């Protein structure tokens, strides 16, 4: 069984690798509970075709 949460962040300006790295760091430090969950992915939804 897998349970999780999904956060969508809106970024002003272009989504660069540096911006994605900052988003991943924020997710790992602020949004996830490292005892019970991991950050699985941080992606650019526009580039992924969403």
C-alpha cells in the first residue's frame, strides 16, 4: 500500500535545473516527514506535458 501527498509549487520565471534543485531541497526539508516518507520526484509539469 502506498499513501502520499502531492504539492504543486508555482514558480515565477523559467524553471531551470537550479530552480528544480531548490524545490527539491524545500520539499525534503519542509514538506516531507523523513521518518515515514521520501520525496519521490520534483519535475517541471509544463515540460512533462501536463
